[in-house]
């Protein structure tokens, strides 16, 4: 019986003013990042929240607390029954989420993807911060620049099942084999999105491959983890560290010269642009076939097919990292 | 003393009935607090039929795992590997269909068989070799997940399943989501097995006292084995439904599901030490958790806080503790019972801590 | 077969792995990486020590990973508020002990089954932390790393400190009455009660002990790098339980010692770097770990069958 009382008081706490038929006149934008426990995704959401405020729309976001394909589908389906107007998704898994997104479109909900795309028929537009090829290109070219075109390097990624990471890896390998034959990818290790595990992996990599000269960490917690490992091994400068990560998490290492470049894009802008495009889509001002999209404050963006391009990846290094605080 | 079926006050206060009250209370709460109409005048939120069907569809796989675990936990064992068996079987299905070119119905049948084989590994180690279930299934939890990752090298995903197969996970049949019918069938079979056959009764006897069961002439090892084999088979079925629902098979399928399944079973009144519990209790437990998770996401306040996922986890944990605490008195006895030395001291008791 | 056949066989397996590495990947044996590996695993060893006690007393605690995360974040936040190290040590241990006490109250006090209580705690703590932190790293102040000491000193301090704590517990388990009580409670709580021991109180203290060790381990982890990730510690419970069981502690309670636990921790910690050195692909790791746990359990069964009574 105590459990029942507890439930009732919890209900009272959450109960809002009576009015089950309250109509809401604002547009509702719902955003689904890949996971909520990840600073990268949360900073996209921060930009998106700001955009929603500027545009005067209702903003919801929810996401798995760990990267989980099934959870994303469930959340999308929940939003369908909540009757949101637009859904913006960073797809953990392309095919899986497309199932739910197609359903949403059938019910008249607009769909837009960002950061990681779904199947083209499942969404109207994809706000692309940078293509996987572009990201791989930036990373591989930077690695080649730092190593002078030859030497061993290793990749640390989040998990072996993360789809976009594997895609980046594929393009990195393709670029390496095509353009830099004197370089060699010696190992790919997962870190389960844990900084500490990335540190252990990097330590093992350095001792297993004595000629290793660069570690490419393509998941954001792995960059500071690998950098710390290099620092603790006393190999700063001898083993370079580059990766995809947030400036705030890597500032220390970049300044100390352990990490050379952190490549990313302006995540807040990505979130902001996504919401702007979503709202424009819902209001009808952005239609399929458009060639460009003008944002209130971020400028004009080219649309290639149905990809709204944020631009090229941005390289944070010692010279500019202080200008950013995300 | 009144006969049990006439003792209304006791009947109404039984664990399962309390759970029914909780379920009703939260359903009603979410109905009134989580249903509104949107700008277009359409009814949205918890109170819509679509939402209810979604709750049903989303909870089928975990529900199947919870059903799979109920006989196992009744015998005083546990199976932490059901989620990993799900993942492994999903990959196996994709492998047979895409890489071996088998027609889907055959591939699905083979997957069910593979699930039973996977359960068989647990059965051999636990029932035949008398190893502790917690640790064996901890090992197979890693093993099966690891095999799934090794086969796919983590990256391979099986997709593009034919529409006929996807129907199972995504469409409705005779008014209800298709997988709900399968789930209902399995639920019925498991319920009959546990509550109406001598097999099923023996599960509870074994959980209550394995030595007593042995002296009563029950083939304890065979019954235990049956429990784990069944769990593996049902996990394989859940894998098929999961793949149909998502339209893809990947090595991380079912990750974390075993914990929810165990929570549902315990919430439903089955003692983790074995010996007492019901299948309908498990079903109520699954429903309670599913409604909680889903309903929270409909509340405007929760949406404003963007905290549906975390709150669902927090409240589920709290609910579990409350459910245990509320049943404290009858639970104290199993705690003492579990620490009693079995008569035959060369074998460990089949009861986990 | 001697009394310690189990622990000896684990140590043997570890030695075998080391031999394989010596032959096929001698690069493994470099002082600096080995020291780094040991330092990284020192927190795990502490938690394994506490977990061993809990399992010997026939309970289990799968919330240690979440406890570790919570303690780590709190220590990081306190350090950011300029708390001196002298205050952080008791704070970390105290917070961990507090979390352990909550488990203890529910398990020993109310008699609830430990696996379910700690399951609920694990989920509650993890989601609560997510709610508050949203995955954001905690930045530690300058000079906090390694307690402000040079790196090598700090690393040796952590490794030797962890070994000292484990040694202390091993001695206590063997020579103190309280240690004997833990085994007694795990072997047969009813008999222990009749002998005048209070099983519930013992269980309560053991759970607090695990919590305190987890808090200490979290502190040890925090001083190893300049940032704390709230997700750190995720998966720790499985790692530690596997290490403890591989190390010869019986899940049915009443048996095991910390020497075996040390061997188990060493063995499991070495697998990942060994795979890297032996150029084995990463996706085999989980399968291999699962296989090792199963082999350890089979060895336990073999020991029971053929050990002289």
C-alpha cells in the first residue's frame, strides 16, 4: 500500500493545470541525438535549443543514455503519437531508424537528419556537417602532413559496431591506400567511449608497435585519453595525436603540444542550423529541390541534392583553440 | 480458515494484485496527465490507440526474455546471457539469410534451433556440471556477445529484409501489432507450462529445495536443463522479432535487455531465490515497466526537462526497491532458507546468493 | 591437490600468458608501459578486493561501477572547489562507504536479495548521474594530477598503495577474527548465527567496506588524469566479478582468498594489451574473456569433484 501512496504523490507532483484539451499553437520540433551522455551531442543540442528560442518554437529532445539503435526507434515512435511537427535525428543506425522515420513521414510529420544520415527516402533533408569522405580526408591528410607521408599509425574508435565510425574508418583506409602508400595502419582498437580505456589502449599500442608515430582517435573521449597516454609514456612529440573531439576536452593537450589537431565542426552551429532548417521545412519555406538555405545568423548554406552542407571540418589547433568554449 | 480462493482480503492483497493496482494507477495517471490535443486538434499522447500499440510493440522482446527467465528463476537459477543470445541469434539469422542464401522461414527455424543450442551450453554447464548459474551465465553473456561481434567484426549489419518478414515487426495483424500475437502465444504456452503441468510445478519445487526435489524423485538436472534450453529458444524468437521490428540485425542487438527482463520478473513477485512466483506476475511486471517508461515520455513536465530516459531508469530502480521492500516479510524467510546447508554437502546448492 | 590448487592454477595461467608474450611479443616487457598498466589497474584491484569479501560472504554487488562513477565525479567537483588532498581522501572513502551503507541497509537490514537491490542501485545511480552531468567531463585543477607529485612517484605510490591495502585486507582476513567471520557467514549463515556471529551485521560491514574501497579506487583513478569522465567505471562490475571468480572465489560463498583475486585481476587485465601485442583483432576480446570465465568455473567444478575431502 505504501508503494501506491508514493505513486499518487509522485503523480500530484507532476500534474499540471487541469485541461486535458489544452491546444498548443506553437510548432513542436523534436530532436534525437545519438546519445545523451556525450558532450559532443549535447553541445549540438545546446545550439538547437538556442535556435528554438530565437525562432519561438517548442523544442523537445530525448535520446538513449547510451548508443542504442532500438531506443532511437522507440523514441521516434513515441513522438509520432505525441504529434510533433518535425523530427530531427542523428541516426545511430541508418536502416533501423529509417523504418521509424518513414512511418513518421506517412503520418505527416516532417523529418530531417543531422550528423549521421538515414535512408534518403526516410527524410527530407540531411544537415551534413561534413561528409564522411570529407572527415576522413581531413584526418588522413593531417596525419600525412604530420608524419611527412610515411610512418605507422593506429586508430582508436568508440566501438566496433558504431556505424558512422566504421564508415569514417573505411574512408580513411581508402584514402591512405590511395594516396599515402608509405604510411601503414597497424591497428584499430575500440575504447567503448571511455577516456580511461582509450588511455590503456593507447599505452598498449605504443608498446606493441615501437615504430608507431601517430594515433588517430576518432571518438571524442578517446582524444584526451590517447593524449594522456602519450604524455605519460613520455613520448610527446614522438607520437602525434590527432582526432575528432571537442576543443574544451582537448585544450590542455593542444596547448602542451601533445595533441596537434582536433578536427570537428562547430557543433552548436550544426544544432542551430538543424533546428532552423527543421522549422523552415515545417513552415513550408524550405522545399525539396531548393539549392540553398539562408540562416538568420549563420549565413547561406549550399544544398547539394538533399544535403544541407555546414561546410568543411574545422581544425582546432594551438593557434585558434582558445576562441572556442564548447 | 477459509479456502484460498474464498479468502477475498488475502486475495486482494497478494503481490500480483498490488501490482495490478500500481499498473492501473500509473496507467490512469499517464492517461490524464499525458494526453492532450495538438494544434491541429488531434488527440495526442498517452491516450491514443497508437501509443498503446507502441507500448505493446516495444515491450515484446523484453517481455519474451522475461518469460524466458521466469522458469529459470523459479528453479533458483538465473540467466544473464539471454540478451547476448538474442544478439547472437539475430546475427545468425542475418548470416543464414544473406550469406548462406537460405529462405527466411528456414533461416528463422534454424535460428530458433541455434537459440536452443546456445541455451544448451548453459544447460550443460549448470545442470550437468552443477556450476553456479550466476557465473556461468556471466561467462556466456560475454561469450555470445563476443561471438556476435567476432562474426560480424563488429561492423557488418544485415539489412534489406523482405517486406513479408518486416511485417512481423512493424505491421498489424487482425487489429493488433503482429508480434503481439506471437508474444501472446508464447505467454500462454509458458503460463500453461509453469502453472498447469507437472513440469512447471517441479520448477518451483526445485527452487524451493533442490535436495527435497531430488529425494522426491524428480529428475532435477533434466528439469533445470529444460529451463535453460527454453530460455535460449525464446531468446532466439525475440531476436527474430527484434530484427523484424528494426529491419536490421547487428551485433549489439539486445544489449542491456537482460537487466530489464530480470527487473520485470522480480517486480512481478518471483523470488530471485526461486520457489515462488508466477508467469502472470512477470507479465504484469513487464507491463508496469513498459507503461512507466512510455508514459513518462508523454508528460509535458518531463518533456520540458528532456529527462524521460533518466527518469524512467530512476523510477524503475525505485519501483523495484519499493516492490522488494513491500514484500519484505515473506522475503525474509528465503534469505534464511538460502543459507541453509544442503543435506548432501558435496554439491553446492543451486541457489545463488 | 593442495588447498590452494585453484589459486595456483590461476597464477599458472597468468604465467603461461606471460610466457606466450615473452616468446611472441617480447615488446610487452618494457618498464614504462608495464608501470602504466599497473597504475591503470590499481583501482580495479581495490574494488576486486572489496568484491571478493562480499562474494565470500555470499552476497553480490553489481552497483560498484555506478558507485565508482558517482564517487569519481564528486571527488572531481570537490577538487575543483579547492579542497586539499587531505580532505579528499576521507571524502572519497566516506562517500563510497555511504553508498555501500545504503546497499547494506537494504540487504542486511531488510533482508532483500543482494542481486536485485544492487541492480536497482546501479540503474538509479547511473541515471541520476546522467541527469545531473549529461556526460560532461569534470575538469580538475592544475597540479592535482598525481597529487602534485612527479608522474613516476605518483604511479609507484598508487600501485604500492593498492597492493598495501590488499595485503592489509588479506592479513585481516586470515588472522583477525573478523576475517574468519566473513568466511563463516558465507559458508553457513545459520551456523554462524548459532556460533554467536551476527551475519547481518557482518554483511552490512562487508558492503560498507566494498563501498569505501570503491570510493578510494575512484580517487586513485581521478588523480591519474586531468579530467574525469562521468561514464568512467561503466562495466566495472562485470570486470571485477569476473576477476574475482577467475581468482578462485566461489560464488556460493565461503571460499577464496585475496592472492587468487590478485592473480585473477592480473590475468584479466593483461588480456587486452596481450591481444594488441599479439596482433589479434579487437573483436575477439569479449569472446576470449567469456571463455576464460567459463574455464575458471569449470576448473572450480573439477577441483570440487576431485579434491580430497
